[in-house]
C-alpha cells in the first residue's frame, strides 16, 4: 500500500511540474511578445497596417490592449483573462487631456482611460506618451479588476518622407504658374513636425498623429508675395489648425478633409 501511495504521489508531482512548466513557457512567450518586440518600430507598423489605432501594455501581470477605433477593443492578460468589445466613441475630459472609452457587453464591461502623461515601461524601459488604466468586470461579477500601464497611438511610419503634390480638389496645379514649383512637404515623425512650401512661401508647423488622422497645428510661413497665391491660400486654409485623414497607397499619399477636399502627393526620394 505504501508503494502504491508513493507511486501516486510521484505521478502527481510530475504532472504538477509539467503543468507549471507549461504555464511558465506560456508566460515566457507572453513576456517576450510584450517586451522585446514592442521596442521595434516595425512591430507597431505591422499593428497599424493590421488596423490597430492604439496599443497599450502593462506588467505584473503582463497585459496587452489593442483598439481599432472603427471596430473593436481587445484586452488580454497572461493568466487568461480576456475581453473583446465593440469600439466606442471616447469621452474627453473638459479640463485635461484625458479620454475614457467604456463598453458594455453580455460577457462583461471594459473601461479604458487614456491620459496624456509620459509613461515608462518598467520592464523594457520604453517611453510612451500616454498613461493607460484598464478596468474589467466579467459576467455577473460586481467588482472591477484594474490594470495600469503605458500606451501610444499608432500611425503609418511611411509618412516620414518627402512628398510632392500632384492633385488638389478645386485647384488647377501648373508647375509653371508657381514660383517654387509644385507644393512639397516633408514629414518628420521623430520631431512630429512638417515643413515645405505650397508653391511660394516656406511653411512649417507641428503635427499630431492618431491612427489615420493627422492634426496640423498653427502654420508658420514666410511672407513673400508671389504672382499667384491661389494654391498657397487654399493649402493654408485646409491645413491650419485642422485635422485630416491620410492614407498611403503605392507610394502615393492622400490627405482628405471631412468636407471632401483632397490632396494627392507622390513620394519623391
């Protein structure tokens, strides 16, 4: 009988060790996914091209949040807790750069608060522009489980280049009519700025990127007078302190306003 009990005990220990090794292996893979890869810009570019507009992560326990503003919010945690909800419109605070997204489904509630506060991942050391708080309530549970971490809005890194305008809605673009030729923009995503000209004066300004939206700040320009200022005036009106959608297809950049005014550029370097 003692021999039989010893065998049963030994088998139990072996099964327990195997299960723990599997858990450790899964945790190790999750840790690798959430620490090493996220520092590589190509990781974020791949996520953006896959439709993700906002990405966040945290530690102890490790978790990941992915938001597609047109589709869904997906949260997953290394111990198996996960929830997927439809995307919802964010509610902005009146006195701070804070946005809350709250979705309720039959499977549970998901609340995400995104605050414009510099945040450093305490495992990889990576710096993020936003602090993120996630609260989850599953099924009929009464209490929320809270997670905190860091996040960032994703964007198309291919925008970081020099672009020459080919078309603009309602404007006849003729190189010979413009003192400096066709309008040209350079986007610097490292500094979140753009510069260039709209056929006459040099212009520059700050930009902000969130998903497929680009917001131009207050434009700064030289004050030279040119024979034809039509194009420059229309470009200034379209960009100054405005938000446009953008997309890049086959080395062409398309900027478009909510009213439908469109500018098409080609990559030149």
